[in-house]
C-alpha cells in the first residue's frame, strides 16, 4: 500500500443531520386558488360532523395550514408531482380518489 492510500476499513466521517424546524401537518383534502401573484394552497382535515352527540352524516373541514407560493414554485410543484406520483403508483399501486374518478368521466 502506498503512503498516501487509506486503508479500506476506514469509514468516512458521519454526516450530521439536523431536524427540520417546521411543524409537521397532516391534511386529507386541499383547496387551491390562484391570484395574479401567487397560488394559495389550503390544506384541511375532514371530520365527521356531530350534532347533539350524534353523527350528522356531514363532514366538517378544519383548515390545517395555508401555504402561498409564487407561480414559478407552483409550476415546479406541478412538474415534480407529475414525476413522483407515477413512481409511487408503480411501487404501491394506483391512487384512487373521488376527484380523479370524476375527472375521468368528463
């Protein structure tokens, strides 16, 4: 072994990972609006409505977060999702939603 070569058993320095300092939010529905300067994504959770201690059969939307992005960022998100979703479906199976089923009919 030459003097400047490292032995094969030597491990590289471990990479330090810093946790993301942002809240983690779960949402099961989204509403998107577009204005002249930005796109607003309203993430929400649906909960069954309870009236007088009984389920009413309706759902209540509870906003969880509002994220506003530039048109450029919205376009990048669109392109990234077009790439990532087919990869996900290939691995885990087709994602079916009421919205996607309605879009097929039209």
